[in-house]
C-alpha cells in the first residue's frame, strides 16, 4: 500500500533539521554565557562540564556493545547531569544570558537583512 502525499502541504525535513540545529546553536551559546557568568554556582559549572565530557567521551559506564543498556546510559546520564545543573542555576542568570543571545541574534538578523537588501547605510 503506497501512501500519497498532499502536494499542497510541504513537509521539508531539511527545514525541520535546520530549525533544530539553529535552536541548538542558540542554546549552546546561552550555556556558554551561563558558564562564564560569575553568578553561576561552581557546582553547576562542574555538572555542565561533566555532562559535556560524558557526552563527548568514548568511555561509558556501560559499554555500547551491551544491547539496549549500552545506548540507554548515554541517553540518561548526560541529560540528567544537564538538567540537574540547570536546576541549580538561578533562573535570573539563565534569563539574562538568553536575553543577551537573543539581542545578538536580532542584531545579526538586521545586519544580514540590510546587506541582502543592498541598503548598506
């Protein structure tokens, strides 16, 4: 049984992945600012570092060749460390850093729009 796609509605996987990638880049920039902020608790900085190190490290608590459990630890440990670190960071710090990143994004968008329109004032 073949599935017909409605040509009026475009499902563009590339656009969806690009949107996710853009959002991820913004979140990483926010986390970088949070880590640099002197108001961020040291424990949170350590937990964020551990989450990043665990995600990028080839070493695992449970080796990946063990079916299901090997991949499951990657899906649980790093996100759990990230969530714990974020819960320990005062919301005001995250909001301040998010506002800075979003302001930078807005300025960059305005510059790009201006350059694309050929109106370089």
